[in-house]
C-alpha cells in the first residue's frame, strides 16, 4: 500500500512534467486546449497517467481494507 502511494505520487508528477515540457495534451485535453505532441511523448504520458490511476485504485482498496475492524472470536 505504501509503495503504491509513493509510486502514484511520483509517476503523476513525472507524467505531468513530461507532458508540460513536451506539450503532450492527449490525456489532459482540458488543461492543454487540444495541443498535441510527438507520438513518443503522448505514449509516455499516457502510460504514466494510466498506471497512476490503476496504482491509486489498488492503494485506495488496500487502505480501506486495512481500516476494517476485526470481530473478536466468540468461540
């Protein structure tokens, strides 16, 4: 869970940074006003941001799973 949050934080930062420098806007059309970059830049940003979404969902599920209460055994 911890490393999922760490990875998603840094991958999100890196994906946004690469997208800003390269002008990649396919994954963030509202922020980029429709600007598109080279294929390699768009693909790199897409892979990073999609992996952030998947990793974040797994980290959230693990966080919620860790917060559940255990019932005492009555046996």
